[in-house]
C-alpha cells in the first residue's frame, strides 16, 4: 500500500479583538512546523484599523510544484463534494488553473469577504494546515481498513479520486 499523500487538513479562523502582536503566534507556529507536526498550506493575516484601512500578510510553506499539486487536490476535493467522482475530475482541472493564477489556498474573494466581516480595530488569521504527524497512523489505519472519522477535516479519499488513482475505491 502506498504512503498517504497528505495528512488531514484543517481550516482555522482566529479573530483578535485587540490585536497587539509581538511575534508569539509566529514563534509557536514555527515550533510545531520545525518539529514536523504540521505544514502551513496557507496563512492569511488581516488587520483592520479603526478607520477601516486594511493590511494583510499571506505566507505558505509550499514550493511552486507543491502549490500546483495542492491546487489540483483542493479542486478535486471540492469537486468530489459537489459531484462525486466526475466532479473530482472537473475540480482537479479547475484547481490546477487556480494554482497557476496563485490561488492555491485562500482566494481574493475570500479576503474581500473576510475584510468586510471583521469590525474596525480587529484582526483575523485564516490558516490551512496539514497535520503531518497523522500521516503515519493514517497509513496504518488504511492497512487495517480504517477510515477517516473526524469532522472538520478534509477527506483524503477524494484526493485520490482527483489524481485518477484506481487503487482505492472512490
């Protein structure tokens, strides 16, 4: 059996009512990334000052090749959810196109929607993380015919469908 391509992915949204950052969040995130526990797929920080002016910062741990591959997988997951195996194929193509346009995670539309939703004088962090620590147990679970059961995590079966894999049932 092949190794699991990706660990479970999670979307986190954190709102800060009185943003006063001194690097503590970055240090904690660096700590878990350096230990190989998580990989940062996409991180977007948005600050809205009292006058409604917006500042943002976006970063990722993905290189260019990984961005393309990840865009295809995300597109496949979305397509799978919308239309099963056929939807996964169409979603994969759309995901590749989005990644080529630098939209492999959080899109411009997402940013606009978030900036409109947060009040003045606040900030928000939107993270897409991959739980690397869970890849090895996940491979073992598959060998024992286990399956994903955590709500809020992307189901990796759809990722295999989006890559046209036939060695796993879709």
